[in-house]
């Protein structure tokens, strides 16, 4: 039941999986890095979000060579990628308008 | 620290533990290994964050397993069933105001009727007002309507007749947005 627009943690998880499949810990590190340390997901929060995204068909599990210690990788599905593109387009439009408005105010 | 985190995994429903328990344990071990090289304050923050995340995650999964509700408990968009379809809260408020007005009208009519009864030749006696009851009446009707609405919605939700499950079953953004011309390539 994930719907657009998504929350920031979910957006970061999707962006983390946009480049390549990642396992849980790699997603945690990547989201923290992408947000400059501002968003630090806990393991419980991450897996709650991953479960919702799995159930909604936005991501899927995939095999990984390094699957020791119960590691499981995830990747975006076509639906997840399409929704991520739509969300990014929405954010682009929003930041464009915001930039124009702020610039106009500063003049 | 990791032993406390692992024990908190037992708060999750068994089905969830079977599916994600091993993965979460592995991630928690990685998090612990990373935090072991940090200072006391950073380790404490990491521990608090992980424990809070595990407890709230377990609560959410239990709620989900009981109700089938597939969303975070404290989501700010609880009423947003779909991005293009939002619950008309203003309509609900207006309906409650109308209901309160009807209740008040009945109350006034009863007061007027009781002042005229029994009919005598004497002029109409003073109308026994029900007092200035607008605000109390509104408050009571609001409370009753909110309670009844919550109970009704909970029953419908438990029976999976609220419509939320049907919305979650269909692909979000599949039909409505397919005609927007956005690319789907990677």
C-alpha cells in the first residue's frame, strides 16, 4: 500500500536500489550516505519498509553470490522503477518552482 | 548489545521472524561491528535507535497481522488511501454539523411542545428553553459521531470491506498513470 508521494526513507531506499541490487546493511549505509548522515534508518524500520515494498511489488528479492550469513539482496521491479521516476519528476518540478519563487523573492 | 537486539526480534510475529529473522540478525551484527569502533555516545545512540526501531517495527507487524493493514502506524497520510483519492474529511465534518443541527431542532421542538401541553385557554406559557445548548450539543454529537464512525470503520476494516484492502490489492499508479507518457526504461 505504498503510494506516491513516498516518505523520505522510502525514497532513499528506492534510490539506493536504483543503481544495483543491495542487501539490508548496504541499504542502511547507502541511505545514510545519500542523506549526508541525516537519515539513519534502524534495522526494524528498514525491514518494515522493505516488506511493504515487496508486498506492493516495487522491489523483489534476487540471488547474490555473497549470500553468507543470511544476506538477501533486493532490487527494483519495473513498477518500482516507474514509480521512482515519477517521484523524481515530481520532486524536480517542485524544486524548479521553489527555486523560481525563492529567486523572485530575493530580487 | 547485540544479544538485547536479537532478543527483541522475538517480539515480532513468528511468520515475520521466519521470513526476515535471519536477515535482520545479520544486519544487526553488521551494525554492532560498525558501532564497536565508535565512542560511547555514538554506541548509545545506535543502540537506542535500533531498540526503538525493533520495538516499533514489531508493533506494526503485529497490527498488520491482526488487521491486514499494510502501513506504518504513525503515518501522516493515514487517510490518504490513494494519492489521487483522499478521504473527504470536510464532508464528514459538514455531515456532523448537519446532524447536530437536526438534534438541536428536535430538542427545541420538544421544548416548545412541552410548553403547550396540556392545552388550556390560558395564553401560551413561557417556552422552556433547553438552555443555550448549541456548544454542548455540538460537542456531544461530535463525540458520538466520531465514536460511532470509528467503531463502524473498524468493523468494516476487520471484515475487509472498507475498500482499503481493495485499493492495496491493485497496483498503485498502474492504471491511472499509464497514460502520462512517462518512460519506464532503466
